[in-house]
C-alpha cells in the first residue's frame, strides 16, 4: 500500500501494488452480496480462514505446518474487511473481534477464504 498527496489536494490517495487485489476483493464482495440484503450497524465478530496456494514441493505430511510466506495475514484480513465494508457491515470499525489464520490449501482444493461473521447486539 502506498499513499501520496496530489498537488492541490488535502487528502492522500492510497494505491496498492498487488495486481490481483481488486479482483479478489470484488469476488468476496459479490459472494457476500448474494448472502445478505442489507448491512448491519451492530458490532461484529469476524473469523477468516485463508487457504493459500500449495507449493508442489510441499509433502502431504507437511501440509499442516503454518503458512509463513507472503502474503501477510494482516494484509489478507485488511483486504477481506475492505471488501465486506458496505455489504455486511457499514464500516470496518464495527469489527470488535477478528481472528485470521492462513494455511496451505489441500491438494484437491483451489485457494479460498472461509468467512464467518456474527453480530452482537448492543
């Protein structure tokens, strides 16, 4: 993520160098829109489980070891929350609890994310 302030502007512009980020966020957004009719303004708890591409060199026995390569779990979580903002919840400041993990996808699975959201009425 990079930020810059164009000449004459008072607010920064944020850009990202990740090529597939916008398409990935749009995919999350469209699936979320299919499951809800309106966003909530209640506090929410979010659980994210990212299954990332599995290297061919990774043995079956090693498939349960932690994914410690890029992308960073906090960057993945931020992108997912950005995609859900305005669809599931009004603003990501409503997230009072966040649990995010990343692991390698099983051999027969494509990369994916499982998102669980629960509301807590004030």
